[in-house]
C-alpha cells in the first residue's frame, strides 16, 4: 500500500525492489490514470492495469488517501486477482 503522495505505507516486495521507488511510481501512475479517465470523460477511475512481459501491475484506490499496488507474475490468473483485490479493498476501506 502506498499513499497518494507516493509514500510507502506497507509493503511486501522482492529484495531487489526499493519500496520508495515503487510507491512513487504507483502514485504517478494513479495520478496519470485519474487524469486520463477525467479528460476522456470515463468517470471515476477504478483501477490502472499495466501489462508487461514478465507480469502485470494493478493499482486500485483505497479510500481517498491510499492505493493498493499489486505485482503479479505472468502466470497469475487475472480473474482471481481482480476478485481478491475487490474483497481486500472492501476490507481496507473499513479500516481506513
């Protein structure tokens, strides 16, 4: 989880990834996604999905001040991931 300001809140990352850098990139992607959704008149942003050669990144807003950034391997089943993230965000929104 990261703040919308790009600061890490909590993370479980591979040893070779810097949490500050991941948090900053997540906040930047969320900001760009929100602007694109607004400019293209698509309504409120729900998620940002980045598909890449080695796997996917999914960003989901959690309340007004945080976002959940999930890194998946290429083998991950996106349907299962989306269901799990939806449940997790629902639970996190109760806490925040």
